[in-house]
């Protein structure tokens, strides 16, 4: 998750888990579930539709503060095209066997690839602690 978007990321992660569970439950019935995971799109999400607190905590300036500043700086310049995202989702629902995850936009692909690579390295690096805990 991104340092400046903890609650937002938490809700997305919860929905991802729910979507994965629903996909497993519904697959035998021939019903598909796809988690659509968009990156930044040129909408009003980070602009005047967003609300931010005036309270700033100095200790978080380099993490939350910088991340928020970067997000706000992209407002109106996001690379994601909402019309193309809508078309991708329309095309998705017409697939006979859609994916369980659909990332939208280059930023989403970059972020998820980096996360998964880092996660796999971390899992391997600390397997010596976790794997031996079985009976």
C-alpha cells in the first residue's frame, strides 16, 4: 500500500480478498468474479472531490506528506484515460473466461509487479523463520 493512502488501500485490499473468495465460491456455478484494480485515472478523484485534513504531523512529512503531494501533483495529469478503462471493463465482461484480476493503466502494472517481486524476495529471505513452524 501507499503510505499516504492507508484507509483507502485497506478498503481496496479487503475488497480484493472478498473478490477472491467470491471467485472461489462461484466458479463451480460458472460465475466469474474479476477484481478490477485501476491505477491513477484522469478523474476528479484527487482534485476538488477529495477532502483532506488540515492537521499535519511532522514525523510523517517524508512518507505521508510526500506521497500526498505527489498524488495531488498528478491531478489532471494522470495517464489513465477513463473512457479506455470503461472500454476495457466492457470487453472484460464479454470474455468467456475473464481473469480474476484486471489491472488498469501502466502505473498499476508497475506498482503491482514491484510489490510482487519484493514480496517474493521477502518470503524467500525469511522462509527460515516461518517454514519450520509446522509440526
